[in-house]
């Protein structure tokens, strides 16, 4: 979203890296459904998905909700800073998402898309 301040137009969206860990006990079709539902949640809150990557199944160092592994999804997202708290809450309420983590990408940091 762009805001006008006098003669200057400022882009108020930051770039974030979102990592989702999805329940490994669901099928590949259901994993794709969770990814699409996650993208819809982001779009509903005016966030833009720049890139996505399925990192696959990885083993945990410790159990999360009695699971020994999870399916990792990486999303690069542009969103307003005010919407991140609501997005964290929304992802936390999803049954098939074990964990979610937003990290703000620095200005000088390069992220491979």
C-alpha cells in the first residue's frame, strides 16, 4: 500500500520471509490445499506473495505436537507491518500448520526467490 505525504508517495509494505511447517500426516493434495489456503489468507489481508518454495519433509530436533517431522514451506511476502500480528494469529489457528514464523528481510539482505 502506498501512502501520500505531501508530494512524496511512500511504499508502506515491508518484505518478509514466512516459513510454515505443515503436519506431515496429511496427503500431498491436502498440503497443496493448505498452501493455497495460506496464500488466500495473505491475499485477504492485502499481502502479496512474491515467491514460494516447497522445501519438503524435514526431521525435527524435538517433537512438535507429537510429530517427529514436518513439511516445510517458504514464502516471500510483501505486507504492511500492521497486518503481521493478525497474520501470525490466523496461521496459529490453522489445524494443519504446526508452526509459522515471519522474519523481516533486511534492506541489504538478498533473498533467493
